């Protein structure tokens, strides 16, 4: 059990907000900053955030598969680089509430098909 640090992965908000800001920042990979970024964007839009710690407890179940993958040095370095890059993006884009200007909300199949030369 732990406090609210690093536990932003369970969020509840209006669906309309996600459409207004075009969802999570899709340039962010792996983990780190994705949830914090969305919270900051919500606050910039005037939404109030609250933790429900007085009624809940955050428990984290470690994923052994993830840790086996991260034992590979190349993947571990890639994950660490992504974590750092996510935080850089969050800082760089702090004033941009709306993200994902290219094809947000499209399925991967739609995006792939649209990029195939005719």
C-alpha cells in the first residue's frame, strides 16, 4: 500500500472532456507522466481533481512478465528513455491542453490504410 504518488492510472472523468482534449497524449510511450499530464490538462480546463483516499486504498500488483521484459538491457533502456521523454513532453506541452492533432480517435487499421500509397 502506498500514497497517491505514482497512482494516477485509475481516473474517472467526463467522456466529453476526453473528446475536447483529444485523449491521452499519444506521443507518450510506456509509462510515466501520461496520467499526470491528463490531470494537469483537466485542471487547466477548470476541472477539480480529488483523491478518494479516505474511502479507498491503492494496491499495486506487480506484473512478473513486465519485469522479465525489463531484464533485457535494450528494452530496459528503451523504457527509461521513454519515461524521461514523457516528462519532457509534459513540460514542453504544459500550455497545450488539446493534443493528438493527427488522426486522433481513428483505429490503427484506418491510420495504416490511409498511409498506404495508392
